[in-house]
């Protein structure tokens, strides 16, 4: 099951970005003949892809920073972000396998 990281909601910049993106998504895709469930599934897919791209960018940046500094704290952050990406991709694979069977 997909869940939004609640810590992100404490970041006003992220909340504003999320609101803007949601409004843009609805204005673009909420058309006659498109069911609410289809709209919701498409929004989840878009959100997951955005989250994946952010995590991949963070990994690249943290990896570069760790190579320069060899800092243990940077390594811990890098491991946490890698773990988050692994969880996201694992869930994506499980979902794909479920829909392939049904």
C-alpha cells in the first residue's frame, strides 16, 4: 500500500508544491468520462514516480557528498534514502505482479 511520508507535511514548501501539482493534475485530467478511481490511480502513479525521482536524485547527491567527505552521518543518510527507494521499488514490483496475475 502506498503511503505519503507524514514528515513531508511539516515542510510548508512541500505542501505548497503538492497542492499546486494536485490542482494542475485535476485541471488536466478531470474530464467527462474519466472515473474517480481512474483519476486516483493515475495520481498515485504520478506521485510515486515523483517520489522515486527525488530519492534517486538524493542518492546521487549524497553519494557524491560521501565520496568527498567520508562522513558517517552522510553515509547513514545515504543508507536511509537507499532503503526508502528499495521499499518504493519493491512495492511497485509487488503491485505489478498482483495486476499481472489478476
